[in-house]
């Protein structure tokens, strides 16, 4: 049998600084995640909204340059009023802000799926195979271990939120060829990057805390689905039940008799038509009053706080300033009813944004405590 020399062999690699010890953990986690083909499919699908954002920003840049190609494209967008298309530079920041808002809201859903595929195994697998003594026997602190695992989440979410935002911004600048666009839109780019970091740090630390609480990644995945998906359903049910109760109050104000009620068969055709018209008008008025009142009620509705993703959406809504954008665009409508209808349709929840910030900060602190108690240093491991 062969005999190998087991003596000392000089290592010729390049040493890295102590500040970058966590990078080895992140690098290995990214390599392991990319082996999952479903994760690669989600990463590919997550770039489709990014392509839509790039197309929108590029077309708007061409519209500012009075290109006929962009005019043909924009005319199919029913959302835009003729006044917006007639003066694209004046409404440049508003359109960019709405484009980025729709983009990050879609990517938020992809981010939740990515975390479901990547996060459950990050710490639970190390607990299952008792790999923590192997980690901490090296010159690796707990903070390096946590940062390295969190870096895996940051890397994957950066691929679908932050990197596409930067690429779309650069292409939008190139197609506009107007130096003033940097002044008008740079804050939007910074807001989208900040929002991507909030999603990554908040959800990343939360999934790490869940992963540190169990050796089974399946249980961790179920807990994440409960926090993300089930909490959203619960919040939606609470809002729907309360909304239906208020809707009933507004519809009870209709004093016009229904044309389908008792005695309708004895009416003449003209009387039936008049009653039908009056009933429809009363119903439309009640519906309009209900929708406008819903917008005001949402300013103190606590039910969306139950949903984890709704809290993240509310922060994104505040960072990008979409509410002010919709209010400015509503001024293009001549009558107050049309403006109220637009705001009621497109504006999201209006409760104070710091409510959601407080919920996310509480979850962040709770996750940090769980990690601190669940993952112990080498001298405390048994």
C-alpha cells in the first residue's frame, strides 16, 4: 500500500484580514444555494419585473426626447392622462417613482419565496450535523458566523431588488440624455436601495432566528410560510370582515326602492326604467361614499399590522413617496369625484408608517435575542 508523507506542508495561499472572515461562510452558502435548481428558476423569474422596469424607464426617456416609438407605447397605458404625456419632463419624477414602487412590490413577493428556499437550512443544517464546533474551532467569532449567514440572504435579495434597480436607473439615464434627470431621480434610486436593504436585514435576521430554533429545516420553512403567507391571509380576512360591515352601513342609506322588489311586476315599462335609473344612481353614490370613506378609515386601521409583508410594503410606500405622487396626479382630473376615485383605487393603507417600523423593529430585536440564546460560542457548546 502507498505511504504518504504526513509531515508539515507549507500553505501558499493568500491570507485575508480578520474583518473578512465572514466572507468564507457567505461564499459557501451562496454556492450551496445555487445548486438548488428551483432557486435558479426563481432568480430568473424575478428578473422579468426588472425588464419591465427597464422598458418603462427607457420608453419614458424616449418620450422626453419626443420619439415616436415611445409615443406609440405610452398611448396604450390607460393610467396616464394626456397632460402627463404632453409634459413628460414635469412628471418625470412621479412616473419614475411609481415605476419603482410597482417593481419593488412585485420583487417583495419574489424575495419571500427566495428566503423560503434559502433560509431554512442556513443554521438548522449546522445544528443537525453538529457543525458549530467545527466553525468555532477556527478563528471565527459568533458575530462573524451570523454576518456570514446573513450575507447569504443579502446576496440573493440583492440580485433581485438592488442590482436590477441600479441597472434600470443607469439605462434610464442613458435613454434620457438629460443631465437634470440625476437631480430629479437620484433620491428614488437611493430609496429603492434602502428599501431592498430593509427587506434583506429584516427578513434575513428573522429567518436566521427561525432556523436557529430547530434542527429540521421543514419546520423552519413551515414557520416562515406562517409568518409570511398565513399572516397576510389573517390580515386580509380581518380587513374584509370590517370593510363589509361598513359597506353595509353605506348601502343601507339607499332610500330608493329596488326595481326587483315587491310590486315590480305591476309597474309600467317607463316607471320601471325610471326606478332602475334612480336605484343605480343611489347605489353608485353610496359606493363612491364608501370608497372615499375607506381611504380615510385606513389612516387608523391597525389590521394590516398583522401581516409581515404588509408592514414591509408600508415602509416601501413611505420611502418612495407614492402617496404624494398619486395626490399630484389626481390634480389632473377636473372634478373632485374623479380625484377621490383615483386616490381610493390606487393609494394603499394610510396608517402611520412608524407603526410598521415599530413592528419590524420589534421582530428584529426578538430575532437578535433568539440568535444570541440559540447559537453559543465554543466554550459553551456541549
